C-alpha cells in the first residue's frame, strides 16, 4: 500500500517515501510542474522546493476568467520568484479552439495545455511532467466514467505514472492538502468557477461526493485502493484481448480484416468488441448491431461509420478501414516512355508469351491508342471481360467476382485512347485486347501497387 500523506506528521517524508517506493522520479531528474495557482499545485511546488528537487514551473493562461486569469498568472510568476525557480507562461485561445474542433471548454483547455507541456518538455530536455491531481480527482473521474459507460478501463481512474507524466499526490485528499496549506500559511488562488455546478465535475464535487462521504467517510481512500485493483485487472483483460485479436485479426494495407464466423464464436465477444471498437469511437448501439449481424448468414453488405473509421460486414468478413475514401488522381500516359515516370505500372517488351498473373497484362503495341488513362471507375463503366462474348458493367463484374467493398474503392482501370477499358487492373482484361500467343513481340504491363 502506498504510504498516506498526513499533514500533521512528516508530510515531506511521506511524500518522498511514495516517490521512492513507486520510482516516480528522483533528484537527478529535471521536473516540469504544471502550476495553476490553485492550492494543489502550489502545495506541491513548496514540497518540491523543500525536498531540494530540480523543477521548473509552467503556467497556462486560458483567458477565460477576465482579470482573474491575469491575477492567476501574476501570482504564479511571483511564486516562481519566491521559490527561486524558472517559470514558463503561455496564453492560449480556448474559445477559438472549441469552435475549430467542436469540443467543450474543459476538453479544449486540457488539449491545449498538454500539447504545450509536451513541446516544452522536448524543447527544454526535461525528464518528468508533474501534475497535482489528488485522491478526489480519482473519485470524480471514476464516477464520470461509470456514467459514460467506459467499462473497467474507466474504473481504474487516473494512473500515478503514465510515460513521463507523474501525479505524486494521488493518494492524498483535497481536505488534507487544504489543511496543510492553512497550517503552513501557504497562499494560493481560488478559482471561483469551481463553485459553479454547470460543469459535470463540479456538480459531482460539490453535490454528489459530500453525500457519498456520509455513507463512507473514507471514500477517497476506498476509491484509490479500488482504482489500483481495477488497473491491474484492466491490464489482465487488455492482455487477453490483445492475444485474441492477434489470432482473429489480420492487417492488409490500411484495413483490418477478421472472419465473422470465428468472431461470432468467441466466448466473450461483447467484451472483446467493446475493448476493440470503443477506442475507434463506435457507439454501444453500433457494437450491439454488429454482434447481432456477425452470426447471421446474409449476402447483404452492412456499413457502420465512426468518425475516421468505417466498419464493413460482407460475406464472411468484418473489415475496418479509413472512412475517408482515398482519391487516386487520374494519370494520363502520352506514350510508353511515360510509363517509366510513374510507380503504378511498369512495362517491358517481350519476345515470348507466358500465361499472365493477375497483376500482369500482355498487349500488342498496335492495339494501343495514346494517350492511355489510369483512373478510378465511374457509374456506367463497362467492358467485355476476357473469355466472354458480351459487355458487362464493371459494377456487375465486381459483384459477381465478390470483390470486397474495400478493394472496390481501391480499384483502377486502364483505358485506351479510344475510350475502351483495356484492363480492370489486377482482375480481368478485356476480350477485345486478347493477343496472339504466336506473335513475335508483346508489351507486358505489370501492376506494381
């Protein structure tokens, strides 16, 4: 168990014991402390100073509270001067970020400050980023995550160490920090917006948590202990999910493929899909619909969209691919020599005919009319598939050949100068461009992408 932080008996000793036991950082490390001016970060700054740690302050001015924001910045600058440490200050436009990215004020503030901290760490070659999150933050975070349905991942709360980011006060309550500040006569700034219940976290802090503490006065420590347990259990589940996905899933280019029958047979399918698809922003409703479709035999293609991802269920596959279809620019080839200037096709002159592979095409040079065009398919495109007498729409050909939706979107055509589709590249050539195997010379085209 991590030692508790008691403001009446060796605060610094207990903090250092926690830091050492959990290998959070040491006096050789250069530290960056995120300082808001609030009691939590200010107390941590004094403790770091008292412990002779090498640290720098970083204050992000969000310009959300008018003169109070200016006073917060001024206070932090004065604190740095008092402690004899360097401070970095950055003003950011939160409202502009909210408008551009469609996120809440709180999310925008978080994104902006952590992005700046990351750049600052690299720029100044710093070893650790310290934040003053405490036990009450765990309580609020876990409850919020429960309300949002995040599963066991949300139950583990806030990690004490995540990469270079360290939170050494997580087993300490807000009440203990405030009592310590009062006893030591430490000055700090109070953010009046924390008293407003319009934000979810503030509502929990001011209304819900006090009621829960009447049932369990040790609420913060209970949540802290449980968050450690849930964190370990979440790691076990994550390992299991990763092992199963390694068996079930394969990557082909920029798309992910899984056999729908094998997925449907998974003993813990709902949990597996939740851990796999939730980070890709597929909703609970979508996940349930996907589960219901996996075990059904249907030739119908079903598509689920989620931000930048597209999940497709068709025939015997489940496919996840980028939602934004990749646009292939049209390529015009004025002569054979111009084939050397692009990477899609390569060509060679052959004196002997061999049965071509799917990515190969043999042509007679006399059949070609320049410029040739390489392009994506269009509605109404048709050709005469090799071995057939009549014409067929490209769309019907792809359906009959059971070409997946993903591959349909990647498909390109080689078009002669007279408008004939010579080749559905990688799949079938046109019967009209059949060559005589006994001819003396051929043009061989090879699809290289």
